[in-house]
């Protein structure tokens, strides 16, 4: 009896630890990647209207919205240039919309929307747009050539599909309870499309969207998740396929508290829209983007920064500029960002911070490029040196308020000179080298 219990216990413990090891192995590249570039490209870039939501919210009649497909020629689409720019930005992965909520596929799908219309043409750019080619696969190939990881965005809801219940905000096609076969038909369609993408693109990451319209059970989320993981056990799935996610996906607003999931990714537009819109000139500045990025990384997350190419395939000049500036900054501050872990938290330093994985180097991101005495609290270690990262310049520092016979640390003051030669035009980063791995004090102080 004892022996059996022991064996059972052993099997349980080893399977638990195996599962944990493989999850952290699987998530390793993602956790280290820090920056990804999101791309929303679809027929909505032709007229520059809201991606899919334009007809759902009745801003534009459905036939007018869909007519953009007949005008999508993508004549200046050079996916190798996209991939090169993404690489240059410092990003380690990229996610392209294979199909948004409007149901238009960028790849050459063979899945036809309705079982009743066997001869109907698939709803894809490859077949129905003047572009007349697969717009997804050449990008995937270029991405691999640059050594980047590939993510496939797929909207699991499809407001164009005749067997999908949802259509516009105030109209639906049917109720699943009343017409279960119709829903089954739609689920088979999704499955076919996902297996096409899975086989053709072999993504490193699936970025699902639109899961909010149905339950995990209705989506058959477990089956879908199993299908994708069986094909590639290392594949990562975002948190929008209900119940299947490996990580959380807050959107647009940086959370005040870090999300509960160990892994998370903030997706963020560069202006106010995901896709290209002519009138939207509300660009975030490189300073603003880097400030958000540093905050994300300091809180253990990734940033998925969005761009929306124009209908002809060109990336708007402002977005090119943002990505290039980000690339310059990332290159200079590489060690503070990539392969780092979250830092020491708000009570210790009034700004974002990260740590090297061995906890010997502490990186401080100076908000608003602050200069003068910069205060850091609770560091118990001896500080060996402080340098302005990327400049090979050491700056003076001192410790004040240390009581010689108490084990409470003093306050570290770093004197950052107001010298434009030394400060980064976007955000300056300090590297604090400690004598040994960081030991933090975070009590109420005193003796
Ligand atoms: C939302 C929107 C969608 C966009 C996505 C990106 O879910 O529905 O339009 O693609 O956010 O995160």
C-alpha cells in the first residue's frame, strides 16, 4: 500500500514538474523577446476606415465596406522591406493579420464560406482582389529570413460568414440553440482555415481575436488548442482563445498593476487606429512609445507595437520613423531591455527599472530624462560603479543616511549631469553595477 502511494506521488510530482519545465522552456523566447511588431493590413486600408468595425457599427454600409476588396491592388507590397524594418526596430517577433473580423483572408484559403454554395469562391485577397496573390505567405518567408519569430493573427469570429451568427451591432443571423448544424458548419470552416495556416505557415505564435462573442465550449476551444499544439508543441497561444491562452493581452492602456499572468503583452497603436486611416495624424512620439515600452519591460511584459500599412503596401513614413528611432534606442540600450527581467519597483525608484538575469546589473530608465541627484532606495549591496549606458561614461554616486551599526541600507544618490552629449534624446538609461546579486530592503526603515 505504502509503496503504491509513494509511486503515485512520484508520478504526480514528476508530471507536474515536467509540465512546468516545458511551459517555461516554451515561453523562454517570448519572455526574452520584449518587443513585437503587430501589423493590421486588410481591405480597410483602401478607404482608410475602421478595420471591420466600420460596417459592424454601421458607419459604412456592408456592401460599400466590402467593395474595398475590389480595389485592393497592393502594388507596392515588398514584404522583405517590411521584415527588414521590423528587424531594424529591434523587435524579435511580428504578428500579421491573416484574417480580421470582416472575414477577408490574406492567404490563399480554399475554405469556402458556406456548405450550401460549394462553388462559391473563397473570401480571400488572393482570389477576389486585384492583388490576385497570397499576401501572407511571402511575408512569413521574409520574416523567417530575418530570423524573427512569426505570429499569425486570426479572428475567430467572422462577421461576413453566412453561417456566423453575429453581423452588425443590432442584427444577428440566427441563434446557435435553434440552428446547431449551422454553427457546426461555421466551426468546421474555422478548423479548415486554421489547419491551412498551421500547415502552410507553421507559426511560432497564434494571436487569436474576437473570442468574446462565444464561450470556450461553443468555439470548441479545447479541440482547436489541441490541434495547434499537436502540430507544434512549442507553439504559443495568446489569451483570446478562451481558456487556451499562454499569456495575457491588455490593450492600449498600460495597466497600473501588472497583469496577473506570468507572461503578458501590451498591444498598442502608433496613432489611434490599428489599420491605416488617412486622417489619423495623432502619432505617439518616440519618447512616448519608449516611455511606455520601458514601463512594460520593467513590469515583466512585452510590447506589441502596431503599424497599419497603406493599401498599396507602403508603410506610412511616420511609422517608419518611429520604428527606426526605436531601433536606434534599442540598439544602444540592448542589454537593459533584451534578456533582462523586471526591476525593483516603484517604492525603490521613481521610474522603470530592469535587472540582468544574474541580478548584478540594475538598469534605471530616467523618466523625462531627469538629471541631477537621482535617488534609489533599499539597495543593500555595495555599488561598484554607475555608467550612462551606451556612452562609456561613469557618473558619480554616493550613499547617504547609512547608520554604520544598522543593517538598513542608506539612500543611493546618482549625480546625472545635464549634458546633452551624454543624455539620450529619447530616454537615458543608467547601469548600476553591484558587487553581488541584488539584495533589496523594503521595510519601514529606522534602526
Ligand atoms: C480589438 C479589436 C480589433 C483589433 C484588436 C487588436 O480586439 O476588435 O479590431 O484588431 O483589438 O488588439
